C-alpha cells in the first residue's frame, strides 16, 4: 500500500513570505541590516521564491518603510526569484524605480467587501479596476504577477465568503494578466474539506495556464492539515513564513502563516520534494528568533528535523 | 463535490489526556486542588473520556505523586469515563484500592527496544509478559483496557520502527485482553503518508473487535495533518491534550500532544461530530494556562473558534 487515497504530488513550489508577511506584523522595528541578512540567508536555503518586501505607505505599514533599501541591499543567488508586493499603481511605480532588483510582483485584494474596505479602504470593484491597470503595467515591464485573494476561505467580519465570488475575482485577475492566483486564508478559517473542494473547483474553473497557490495561516493550528488537503486536490504551490511569523493587520491579533520549517519537514517526510535544505531553513528561522528576541510559533524550529538515524 | 477523496467519519471519539500526559511533563508542581478543578472543568466540556492520572513511582514522576488524592477528589458527571495509566502490576494494585473511582485502565510499552529501556528500564519482552498479567487482572476487575504502543511511528534513538513489529505487539496485547490499542507518535516523527498506511494495515490486521486509537504529538507541527490522514484511513478514535500540554520524559525536550482545542476546531469545521463544546474546552485550556502561568502551544486557545457570523 502506498500513499494517501489521492496521492500527493512528487514535488511542490514554495514561496517564502516571511520577509514581507512576517516582518510587517512585528511589533518592534527590525533594522534594515537585519532584514537584509535574514533574506540573504533564506536565499541560500534552496528556496526558489522569496517575497522580499512591500511598497506600501510607510505611515500605514511602518515596518516596511525601508522597502527600497532592502531591495537594493539584498544579495540573492541566481535562480532565486524576488517578488515585491504592491497595493496599487503608486506602489508599483515606486518599485519600478528598482526594476532590475526583482522578478515578480504580488498584488492583492480581499474577496470579502468588508475586509477589503478595512484593509485598503476601497470596494472590491475599485480594487479590481486599479489592479487591472497595475497588472498590465507590471506585465509591460516583463514582470510575472501573482494576485492574492485574501479571505478566500472566510472573513472575520462577514463569515462565509461565496466560492463563486472568489472564483469570479480570480478569473478577472487572470484575464488581466496575472499568471498566478494565491488563495489566502488570511485569518485561518479554512478547514481541510473546504480546501479540498476549493482547489478541485478552482483548477477546473481556471484551467491549466494559471498557477494556483495556497496561502494558509496557522491561526487555529490547522495549516498543515489544509496543505495536505490541498495537495490531494492537486495544488502544487504554497506560501509560508519562516518561524511561523506573520498575521494580518486586520483584525488585530490574527496569528501567523504556516511555518516554512514545519511545511518542509512534513513534505520531505511524505516524500514530496522541495528544493529546500531543511537544516539551513531552521538556521534561518533561528536567526530570525535571535533578531526578534522572542519565541516563535514554529515547531520544527524547536524540535529539529526528524532523525531516522540513517536507517531510511 | 463533497468531502475529501476518502471521506472523513461522521463522528470521532476523543480521550482527553492532558491531566496525565500533560501534567506529568510540567516543570513546576501543580497543586492537587488545581488539578482536580481542571479535571472537573474538562469533564463538563462534553468530552466522554479523560485520562485523569497515572499510578507511577513518585520518585520517577513526582508530578503525579498525588494520583490517589486526585482520583478521590474529582467529581465527574455520569457518562464520562475516567481512565488511569499504570506502568505495571504494582501500579494497577495501587489504583485498584480506589476501584470504584475509574472505569478504564491504560497500560503502555514502547515498540522500540531502546525507548522502552530508557522509559521503563525493561526489554519489550519483559514489558509484554508483565502486561499480560496486568491486563488479565484489570479485566478480572471489569475494567476496559487500552494498551498504548509508544514510538509506533519512529524512535528518537533507533529511527525507523518496523511496522510488522508494532502490529505483532498490538496483536499480543489484544490477545491478552486489551480492547483498545493506542498507537503513540511519542516524539512526533509520524507523517501523513505513513499514518494513512499504518491505520489501513492495522485495521486489516487487528480486525473489527478492537478500537484503534491515534495518539499524535505536535512536535513538528504536523499533528492535525496526521489526524486528517488517519481519518481518511478510517481511524475514529483520538487522544489529545488541552492547551497542547504534554511531551515525553525521554528524550528531554520532546514537545506536546496535539491540542484538544485545535483538534476539535478542525473536526467541527469539517463537519465531523464530537461530543465536545469547543468554547467550554477553550475555557478549560485558559484555566490551565492561568494555573501554569505560561503561554501554551494551542493555537485555538489564542484565536478562539471560527466565527461564521451566523451564516453557516
């Protein structure tokens, strides 16, 4: 007997989002040099994609006010794709002043009207109209674009988010030129049954030409169970954050992304390949813990990799 | 489309093991009155089975030296089954002095020879011979017996533990009269592929007359993913610990059981019934946190239940 009832993929892609999704939620200021050192370290773990920062208003997200300095200073090996998140055209234009320093752009909105309003002070229609232009501009610059749909699996203000609405937004974004759709479980409301159904339906609705990515938070400890369900539905692309850093600006208290170390440990133990060296990733998370000066949520950071004593 | 490729069960049984597996691993002494109050609170969450203490040598496990006092003092509603863990005949005889205060007995050994030696200072054969007698004596007293096989999914000293060996031990224990076998992932080495295969094979090998129980630790954050895999293999019985308390005496630093709150949250969100009231369980974990005076690993304890705003 081999594998689960629906076999997991032989390999998956992982985008490390800790330097953006994680750092922006830290209560204390992180020195730019520390961010750069951590990103440079992450870039040498074998991970192929890193979201390195976000070009947002410094009064709204002061932790990422040094986006330009970070982008200029990081030293990432060839083959590691740097992505920056931009909330709007102004953010994209700021980023484009350093066009040669990154390969991918991330844009986002929330499927939930209320969450989108609280997060970016716009209606979803307003966001979509702006993103049409942002995506087109990024594509003109030769950039690959991921569009993240926050609250895809539930909204802390509205509750249920209609799946048809999420997929309609996704289609609009792919029509605009996004090559990747990230479905964000922004406040950790997703469960494995829902996730499995979602990725089955999304793959059928959006077709083969679009990369579908799962962005889970471990708010209620179910993040890796959701990964398992998504893999069984055929999803091969995941976002995670070293140390289990992260959260969401709204509502306050929403906890972190799934921990990259825990994700990679599970995948490797299951025989699913990533390009990542787990001990190196754990070292990077330990370095983040040292910089932040507090315990982090990651379990494998504490326990270390499984030790099979060379017998496997 | 409904459900996972292999549908989860409509309901599962949960045994709360925090008062034993959790309390025994706490570094600070917990007052007997606090233990009793926490158990009494747990017993009113709807959970049907609680492992309340263990009759072990007080010099080895000082945290449970008050086993008699706890067992005498707790006040558990009708329908809640109290179990006590005993390591050997001496422990069982001590427990039997309070025979009317519990309904179930737990016994244990490790599938790994090395782990068994370090944990109970016996060979597995020595343990099995003693457990034959212990199980027989407990059955004579009308008690139901669960036998837990620690390190069923891997050993921190030996690495791989042969599945055939685990199942041979399980068969020996059911032949001796154990009505339930708990497969313990004592140091969190299990992964979902392995777990799925294990429970498929175990169900076929051990037959319908035996309750098969999964006892996962969240050492590397994969505990609930392992639950999901076990459910897909047909497992309907789980052990967990409120607050993510727990660990293992050997090796030092092995972290806690899966959190009961996180487990129940996931199950209820998936539409899998338990008898447990999640807010009441979270309140119990919060009470434990107040007694212990430190943050606990449980995520749902921090985040609270998913709030669908009455829309589901």
